[in-house]
């Protein structure tokens, strides 16, 4: 091969495999070397091509397995405004699990997601303290780079009733001689 023949290496999924540097080199008598870094889990195909079309292209498919998986021990039901602890277990694939920066995302009953701060797993678990004001079924999703994520649900019950809420329907204007409906509900401190 000519020493001036350029070779270009590309990854089908740079979120799994990243080609360090430019991904270009000139092939010589001893070939050309590229640095490829696994940056995520999954499967990616590397393609080696010659822009001058002097050679047929070659491909190499690489699988980057997950470091392990996460498991959430669902917290017990809690009343609105009451704290509950949740543990995220970090399980390695047959070996001790490497350190993991675990993030917990909470999704409220209306489907709006809220991210909590990340916790570095101490040993095989990361601990989070949850405290939400909105009653209903929450979804918890734990994730960490290189690990399979996990989901669980958490029930937040209404707090102790502390107030009355009065709502007139259909409006606050009542014509002389007409009637309207007044709905009165007991609510917790978070409505």
C-alpha cells in the first residue's frame, strides 16, 4: 500500500464508541493504528474506508456490555411533606461493581420529571431522601453511566387535612334569584 493512502475510521454510534483524534491516518507498510474508546453501552460498528476508493471498506462490530445493573428498593408510602428514604442497589456483572454516580429522576402524577442530585454509590448502594408535597403515584428512575437503569413507583398519600377549600361553580357571580353550587373540600397543607 502507498504510504500516502488516507484511511478514515468512523463509528456508527459515537455515544457507544468514540474515535479519538481525527479518525484519519495514512496507511504505511506497518498499517495504521487508531484509538477507540468505549463511552457508552450498546453496539456500534466501526467502518474503515479510503476516500480515494483505492481499497474496499472494512467494518468491525463491537459490543460494549453494561458494567452492571441498578435496582431500586421502593420507599414506603409517605404522606405529603413527609420524608422517605430510598436505596438504589448497584449490582456488578459477576465482579464487584465499579463506583457509580447514580442519578434519581422523579416523575410526578402528571408526568412531569424532576431530577434529583446525583449520589456516588458507597459500596453497592446509593441513598436518597425523598420529600414531596404532591399526593399521588410517583415514578422513580435510577440511572448511572454504564449501568442498566431501573424504575419503581412511590405512593405519596395526602397529608392530614388542615384547611377547607370552597369553590363556587360555574363562577363567583350569582344573578338575583338564581342558585349556584358551592363545593367544599378538606385539604392538606399542600392543597
